């Protein structure tokens, strides 16, 4: 496997503007500008982390508190630590590579192609591909395409693209439908040996057979369970040939009704799926494949207008019957020689039926083990609900940066390495991991802090004219791209006219305010001398400040200049340097107001945050942005590293022909080579403002940026 997922060491914690040596900004206790995000106008005070105290034993009659499970977390600095210690290490030791074990570790990631992957799937991808890679093995990407209703080629393509973006290369891409003929033959073999029968029961009949909805009744066998093998074979072939409509017949495995595990209560092997009223009603990872509820839904359908789902997107109209997850998954694992079938604990009960079927058919037996899934609160992951958000125009599309599908997080600018780092730092156990969105953002922030460069950016600009400088004044100011000298430096123009953040000026001063105000002096980051505000001009109709007049505090006699108490960022106006670069900037805030929007009594749409996106149409960026864009991706890691490597190889090839070929890299500034870098890979820190990336809606006439995360957590969120 390619070594594409190694992550750099993470160092330190996220810094606020106050932590930056060139941004020593005092607290502002004034009323914040409503047009500027809260953390810009008035940064919340940082909270000190307290070392947790050892809980004391209960006294007297006080009942003891339930202790939380202690989770051994892997080292954040070691991206492979979750495979070295803990749950996954124990799983490997159950079936290791060696003389008495197996020749090679083989795993698989088996999504259903009925929607886009979301943040919860990132754990499954990292575990299955990462486990195989760590042990020198291979991982399949297998599409579980056994339900023609809602499955589409576009989801195939999106899922494959997402897996590769995360830095993983499948040894082979397969589909369950590749094995439909083989699976059908095994279904007939199971009938022949008395291990399956055709059932015509309704949904309510099946519920009763299994003891009722709450297990309040005794379980009993289906009346068709004892039918002759030859009769079941005839009926199964009639199902195949289209004699029955959806819900009129299904093939069930003849298991053990006395077993306490519901997965042994004659689960379904084949069914005739029905067309859904709304294909978007398919739920996401959390709802699919739980026991056999999803697979048996078509049997005994209550609707009087049951229709076939239409052609399968790969096999067309060849099949009217389709194998269930419980029949397909273990057998496809067997066909592909999977050694470790790793899935979430929703399938723990299914392990018994998984092993039962492989044993009944006497095929190679993989080992299934289950880990706790990843849940993220404060968002919606259901495909049906996301469809509703798009349809009612609460978001632009399914990859809207406010969503938590992986394509949406990619568009927002979250690097693939940050997602893998997040999964790694959480660790892997059998316990379900419930994480707040802000915890995820903290991890992304920490990752970006050491992997992207810094620029000055003004969201809501107001012009400052430095009256005592000549109109043609020009100084080139050197700015470092990072605290790390290896990242390099760049120069930007400083002129008579500069733009500052509107929230960095106050017309009425106060003792606890340290930024610009009439008669007050502030430093402009890295500019040689500070400036002092003298007066303002206003729009007579609105009263808004349109211009600030200031003086440049350069001592005439060469003495030491005034030492300002604070520094603010800025962007100069210099047409000859194409400064400033204008942009529309979208500040991404939480889409929902609560941590559990689905629990809102009036529905999740009533929990929508009306300020989930703030747009600043007149933002300005300094000219260092062009160099960052040319050098993208930032960072060149995970799947984006492959794009960068390909671009470099292309560049070398073009340069080698530069002497004989017109239009070389030197001629076009390398733009033809760098066109391979996707817009969201152009990432940087806007000093004092947050981390940003280019949005895909950008074009030649308009630059659009998304804020990935703020510089620090917004503690003002309810």
C-alpha cells in the first residue's frame, strides 16, 4: 500500500490573536459590531484547563456514581497508534499473520451506494484501510449494491473519490452485484440441504412469530418452515422469474428459533424489493442493516400499490430478487478472502448468523469483530433530512460547507489529514463515541495551526488615509508566512491608503479600549511605524463611517517612535501590485442551534440557526495569497499529496521541454500545472480572523472563500 496517510506531528495548542507576537491586542469590552462574527469583535476569555480530581468514594447512604469507561487514547503524534495498542491490536492478535495464522491481512470497506459518506464513515474507512496497511495487507472497496431502490452510479463515484481523498488506495473495487449469480447458486444449495425455505407471511405475521413488538408473546415457527425442499425450490425460482410482487414471497434461512439472539430467528436471505415512494427516505449509516429490519421491509408491505423498484444501476432488469445484507455480506467476505471483517457494534448480534451461514455452506470463514461507531452531535446526517434541507433551500447543496457529509467537509476546507488525525486521537474501543461538533473543530484547528501559512485579510474593510504621507508613497514590507522560518517570507506594499477591519476602530474611546480611535495610536502589523487616528468622514444618509484620517508616526529627528499598545492587521491599496485582492468570504457557523436538532418538538427544521452563514461581500486579502494559491495544496498530505506529486512530475516534464516548447511553465507561471489542485486545497490562516479556503464557486471574475474554523472556539455558543 502507498504511504499516503502519514500525518505530521501535532505541536502545541491553537493560538488566539493575543498569542501572536505581532498581534498583541488588548480586550475590547465594548458592544461588538453586529456585522462581524462575535469572536472577532469581542474574543471570549480563554478558560484554564483543570486537572480532573480523583472521584471520592460515596459517603453514607449516597448512591455511588456511575463511573465513565476509561478509554486508552492513542498518541496524537503517532498516526498508527490506534493499531499498536488497545482494541485493534487485540483483534489482530486473535488472527495474526504467521505460520499458524494467515498469510496476509485482508479487510474491506463495504458502503451502500445510496448516498454520500459522512463524518461517521470516516472512522470505518480509517479503521479498515488503516488496519490492513499497518499490517502490510490489503483492503477492498466493496459496494454493497443489493437494493436497487435509491442506489446510483453517482454515489459509487463520490464514495470512491472520498476514499482516495482520505489517502487510501483500494487493492480492488468490487460490488456485491459482481457475485449475484454465485450468490443465487448458493441460495439454491442452501434450500437443497434444508437450510432455507420460501415464506409468504405478512409483516405483522413475522412480528408475531418473533414474540411481538416487545417480546410479550411466545415465539413460533412460520407455517411455511416445514414445506418440502422441492416446493421451496419451485417457489424460489418462481420469485426469480417474476411470479410474485414485492411483499408476496421471500426466502428465509432455517436457523434456530430457540436461540436468544434475534439474528437466528430465520432471518431473510432473498426478497423482492419494492419501489420507494421517495428514494430519499433511505436513512444513513445509523439506520441501515440493523438486524434484518431493513431487508424484510418489503415482505408483507402494507401498501396496495406495491411496484418493482426498476432496473439495478449495474445489472439492469436481469434480477427481480435480491440477496439481503445478512446473506450477502458474509459470503462476499468469504469470496474475497477477508481475514478481519471489521464493522460497528450494530452488527454484533449478526456475528452469529454470519458464522452460521458460512458454516452451513462450508465456505472459507472470515473473522468478524465489532467496534463502537462515531456519532457527532449538533448536526444532521440522515440522507432524508439533508435532502429536505436542500429542497427547502436551507443549504445550497449536499456538499454545503455547513453539513457534515465528507464532500461538504472537503468543500469547507477541512484537510483529509485533519479528519484522520481526529479519528486517531479518539481511539477505537467497543464503546460508541459521541463527540460534539466543537470537539471536531478543535482538532481541525490544531491540525491547521502547524500545516498552513498566514496572511492578512480584512473581512469588513474601512479605508484609512494617512494624510502626512505623499500620494506616491510606497514601502515594501516583509512578512513571514509562518512562525517556522522554513516556510519563507513575502513582501507586500504599504501605501498612503490602507484598509483595516471596521471593528478595529471606535469613534468614542474608552480607557479599556486599545485599538484605533480618534487621538489614539496603534501599530499596523510589520509596518515600520504606527499610525494615529485624527478624524472621520461619514455617510450623511446612514451615519456609517466611510473614511478614517490618520497620521504616520515617523519621528522627523530620527528618535525612537511611539510604542503602540496594540497592533492590527491591514491591507494596502496599490493598483500596480494588484492590491488588495477582493473576495466574498463566507463565515460558516453551526447550522443548528442545539446539540440535538432531531429532538426539537416541532421538527429539526425549527432548530435551524438563522445565522449559520455570514457573508462578507467586500473582503480584502493581501497579495501573498497568490503565492499560496500557486503552491497549493496546503498541506500536501493524504489523498491531496498524490495530486501534488502528480503536479510536480508534470512540472518537471514541462520544464525539461521548456527550451523547445512555447508556453512553458515559466511562460505561464505554472498555472497549467497547478490547475490540478482543487480550490479547497488553497488553505491559509487569516491573521486574527480564522482559517480559510477557496470555495468551488470561485471563478475568474470572483473569488469566494469559506472560513474552515475560527482561530479559537466560540464559547459564546449556547
